[in-house]
C-alpha cells in the first residue's frame, strides 16, 4: 500500500464508504480502516482518453489495535498495488 498526498492533483470523490483491511507496518496486525473511495485523474498521451486511478481516503485517524501506532490519516491517500 502506498500513502501519497493529493493537494495538487485532480480528484473525483465518490460517496462510497468502505472498510479497508490494512496491515500495520510495525507489528503486522490486520486492522479495519473506514475509507472513502476516490479516483485520481492522471495525464494521458491521448486527448480523448482519461486515466483514473482508484485510491482510498481514510475518514478518520486510525491507530493499530495491537501496537497503538498511527497507520492511517485523513490527509494521506492509500493506493493498493499488487506484489510481483
């Protein structure tokens, strides 16, 4: 998972409320994070093609239930990438 800031990008926010399972990078415990799904528009080489990347915005600050460290904040987006 990738955390990025999105202040300078164009984002289309949908009112899709979900619960995302995230693994704590510190202790490895799985936690549920309430998120809103948004789409970030990326530049494309062709004019008629729009590239939208799905991202997740946490709706509140979430701490790990096991170690107590912050794993998600509302100002950071979460992107999901597949492992190679």
